[in-house]
């Protein structure tokens, strides 16, 4: 089995808000990966005493432990329990009802000899490659499908679409959000390799249009996760006129996990 993991902050002066883990083997069987992209809040109050990296470390650690320890539980239940455990760690000191309480996107994949299970919440991505080379992206595209007008200001996002019906969902303090995740199971024989990416790395496809998801997967398999992140950084620096980046920040935390089963 080949595994590679790269995670780089968008700004060396700021902590990386992403989280990534690999567990091999999981309780003696198969394995698992967890990738989180912490949501950077705008300036102002969040209702919480803790940083986004604190939150992603707590949630990611809980997800990793529960995913490998409770293989009989579906991933949506695992996420629900991990969110609840994390919320309990700071509910006495923080206002977890605040719309900007620390939160994150989520990708979890777990594999055994029989199946590959997956869960995606918000705009990180999971790519599965079949033995014949076909690459299938598994995405939660609710944020991407919203009209730009719905995302015009942070206040509008918080009031109308963040963790609301008709909008998009992230893992924050409400364990019931786990039921909103995109989930599925694929026979193990139909998966040769998988890649999980936060949106700082999916820019290669989604913003810079260097290729499609199959091209992205091939690039990671041949050149490695570090090469993909390096290429994204070069494209970001070259986009001085913000032709591709638009209103997005120049550099974002970027995480890529690659696994050959």
C-alpha cells in the first residue's frame, strides 16, 4: 500500500487550519483517512474562545479515533458523535449557537476487504480510481451551486445559507448536520486508489482549469501530492490580475492525501 500526505498553510505566518490523518490498519482491518478544511471566519466575533486549528484538531482527532474504532457504525453516525464530542469540549465556555462558531468541511473514507465507504460535507473532494483507470469524483456541490448573489457578504451568508436549508452545511456544533453529508459505499474491488483534497488544492481543477478530475488524479498519482500543491502555488502567484481567483484569497491552506489500496 502506498500513502502520501501533504498539507501546507496558505500563509506561513498563520497556522494551517486544515487537518489530515491516515490510519493503517484500522482495528486490524483496512484503513481510513480524514481530511478537514477549517473555515476561516471574517473579522469580528465568533462566540468562541478557541481558534479554528484548535477545532479542526479536536474534530479531526475524534473522527480518526471513532472511524477506526467503531467499524460497525456508519460514517454519518461517526461524524455526529465526533461533532458532539468536540462541542462538549467547549460548550461551557463558548457560544456554540453563533453562526461563525469554529467549523470545517469534512472528507472521511474507510476501506476494508469488502468495501470503501465515504462521507463528504461541503467543498472538499474525494476522488476514487477504479482498476480500469476511471476516476469518479465524490463531491458536495451545494455551495458551488448557490448564486453569487447569495454569497455577496458574510452577513448575508450567515443569515441565509450557512447551515440552512437551501444553502450549504459544514461541521460546527450541531451533530444533526451529519445527516446532510454526501455518503456512499463502493465495492472494494472497484477501487484501486483514492485521493482527498481540500479546496486549496482543488483550485487546480475548479479555478485554474488545468484539467478535469481525472487529469488531477493522474497528476497526483504520477507526480505526487507535493507537486500538485506546488503547481497550485505557482498558478496563484501568476494570477496577478485575479482572472481566475476573483474575490478568493491569493493562497489557501492546501491538503492532498493519496492512497493506493
